[in-house]
C-alpha cells in the first residue's frame, strides 16, 4: 500500500481523525526534510531536552519611549544597569580605576570608542598590546554571558560574518595555548586593519548576549525628538518583541493614509517641535501646511499654539501650522465619527456647537467662552468640510505619508513583531488597560459590528491591525483612530481626549478626561487574578505589567500596585514627561525594576564615562531559579519534542521513508 494511503496513527499507535491525520502528516513530512532519519530526530530531541535545563533568558521590558532615542540606546547598551555589576565582579579588582572606567565605556559604546581609538592609537605596538588585552577581557565576558545559552542560540546572536570565529573563541583554552590562539587572531586582523573592528563587534555582542529578549511595551513616537531613530535602533537588536501602544496605532494609521491621524501626528510633532523626524527621518515635507498658513492664517498671532521648544522655523509660523492642522483634525474626526454611530461618541463632534458671533462653544450642554475666535477656515454652515485650500494641503501631506519609504518600512517591522499582549514567565504584559466597569466586568468594544471584550478583544485587534496594513480600507483605518483615542480602546483607557477643549477653552472644567475603572481596580488582588486567569496566566504567581500611564515618581507614587499583582512601568521616559523611566528585568532568579534618570548625551557618556546607574527594586524572587523549561519558549520546545517523537514513530513504522 502506498505511504500516502496508509491510515495515520499518532505516537501511541491510536488511529487519528482522517482530516487531522492528513494535516499532521503534511507537517511531519515537512519536518522530515530537516530531520531525515531517526538518529537526526533523536539528536534534536536530546539537544532540546538539554536546553530545557538551562537558566531562562533575561527579558527586558521597556515602555513608553516616546521618541527618546539617545536615552533608549544607553539603557539598552548597559542592559538596564545589569551589565555593570557583572563587569565589576569580573574585572574591577584586576584593573586600575581609570582602566576599568575606560573598559566600561568601551562595553557600553564600542562603536564610538573604537572610532576614537582609530584616530589616537596609531603606534602599531601599542595597538597590538591594547587589542590583545581588550579582546581577552571581552571574550571572558562573552563566555560568562554565553554560558546560559545553547550553542545554536548563541550562534544566532553572533554577527554572521564572524560566527565561526566566535564559536572557536568560546572554546579558547585558558593556558598559554589560549593566549597564542587570541594573539594569532589579533595579529591577522591587525595585518588587515580590522582589529578594532573585531573589538567593536565583540562589544556589541556582549550587549546582545546580556539581553535575551527586549520587549517594547508600546509608544515609540511623540513628545521626544526622534521616534524614527527609536525604531531604527530597535531594528538593529537581535530579539525584539513589540506591544502596541495608542501612539503607535496613530502613527500606523497616519502611515497608511488616514487623514485625521495624519493631522494628529503632525499636530503633536509641531506642538513639541519634533520636526526632524518628519523631514529628515521620513522625508515628509511640511511645505503644503506652511503654504496654507502663509495664506489663510497670515494675520493670526496663534498665541495659544506656541511650540514647546525653539528651532529654525519662527515660533509664529510653527504655532500657526499647529493651529491649522488642529482645525483640519477636528473637521476630519467629525466626519469619521458620523460614519460610526456604533461608537456612541457623537457628542464628541464639537465644531457645530461653535458660535463665533457669541464667541462660545457648547460642550456636554454647557456653554464656554472661546479664547481664540480667529478661525478663517471654519464655516458654520458646513463646519466639518475642508476648504479647497485645506483639501489641497491634505492631499499633498497624505501623498508624502503614503510614499515615505522609511515610514513604511518601520510600520511593516512593527506589525511583523507586534502584538496586543505577551506572556513571559508568569508576567502578562500589555500597554494600557482592559476596558471594564467599576464592578470589574469586562466591557466590549465594537470591531466591525461585533462587540468583544477581554482576551477575545485583544486577539481580534491583533488580527485587525495585520489586516489594516494589508487592506488599507476605510473601516480598518478608522479602527486605528479608535484604538488611538476611543473610550473603549484598551490602548487608551479614558472616556475622551479633550484636545479641542484644551486648545480653545480657558476654563479647565471641560479639560477633564476620566480614566477607565481598570486603573483603580488593579490595586485589588481579586481583579488582577481575574485578568490573569482571562489571559491564561497563573493568578497566584502572575504579575500584570502595564505602561501608558506615567508613574508620578516625584510624588513618591509606587509603580507596584497595592494588590502586589500589577505594576506600571511607564516612568516618564521622555524628557517632556519627566525624564525618568523604568525597565522591568525578568531574570532566572528574580524580577527587578530598574529606575533610570536623566541621560545627558552619547557624547558626554563617551567623553566622561558617564553611566546611568539605576536604582533597583526586587519585585519577585524565584526559588528555585527559573529554567527554560518554565517559560513559554520551553512550552514550544516540548511541542517540538512531541512532533519529533511522532516523526520517529512514522519512521519506525515505515510510514515515512528514512534517508539512511
């Protein structure tokens, strides 16, 4: 009987359902190409079983970066402060203080330090001596860090061009033969003028080995100077996972051509004068908007729209541009809200409540005075229609966003690496909240006419974000706007966003935004246990990890909630928010929270050896230390072992032919 016609059996010999059996056979036939006989499959099972005994990899979780690329780079370079203690333990007693400080700076900034040395270290003998000593110390650090990795995993982290060389250097003998081994490498690379290059990439390898996985808890853009450089730097890291934040959803929608979100990201960029990420980073010129304000807003002082910082463009021009794009945003949002009565937010269409003659606006039935009534593009008869000038401006801006190659690359990268939530080592990580009532019942959000809540909602949003970048149709793009600021959005977590009120009403009463009850309920253990159970995490050991809402560090607010089962890691990373920041470090023995402070600049760090030495608090202690077997990765390895065992059964039953 032909192999394809045989009845499918599982590894226990039990006849399986015909359809599922055929599906499984197809998977096993594909697996057989990688493991063509019993011995190769057994060897892989043995390797995976051994990997399960290794210490779990150290996971670093950073949230709400908000464009602070330089600070992010240093936090990653020093592994959130965890790399320095290891370097101190291995080398501080073996080096003079100045030499140790220089070695630390080299570890944190290998590219900058080796570039400087290439200009100053010109004597061949001095260069050889430096390269030999430095490389030996670096390799000692690499061996310690790599000892927690399988060789296969370590090889994936090694720079591809030097992977075999690093594999050899991992096994360098510790005796005189080992010294000769390293010296031979240095001499050959010196001959080719590549010794400093090897020191550079070895320094980068140390950083990459120190962080097994980097998880970004959302919000790469806005407030800080260069969201584009944040994503650029993340793309250079070897193992990054990404969780969607509401600011990321806004940039995704803008990059896909959603007009209201284009206006929003431009307005925020103008407010904080973060224009470099637009023109230099994404090749998005502001010329169309500047032309609009030089005509329609030529006499507008726009005093309430002054940018938060100074720059090359005049403050008045930037303030007029911010005001003009804000008016366009309010118009376009009004059109969109009218398209979606199911959202139940028609009360947030405010432009038709403006009375320019009286200088007032009605919000929630209350009349307020407008502090700015110069609205040259506003027509009370059709308040939500763009003027011809605005339409032309919008068309040109939209073309720039849609045709920005780099922005498109960044968004595709985030979609391919992103998700609404992650589970890591009994930690449930997501950006904002789970919409709920004051009694803790999960509340639904509409997804294309279907009302979903809890984990089902998060999973559906994951699917819809992937479809948005593929389909780019209006319903999916509008959903991205709702994720940015809708009242039931788990990425937003407020009843409204009061941009118009803050811009145009002096009275602060209508500025208030009410937080979702979730943010109060995570202080309660029972509610946290309910959330953890909903997402398949052990409710007794589990910890909810959120960003989104900055911890008021200056007011001594604790990031760990009273329940002991939830923690906020938005430490106001951006200078515009407070210039602190947290990293949650999930290690084999403990979970720690590292609190960062102000970072001056890369240049000062390299020149003066300045480091951000965080304060550290222990959040969880694991006894015994956690192994790969205890992680989600370990679950995958066990599934792989099960599939390999089934493959072996087919080989032994001669249902699949071995390659002998």
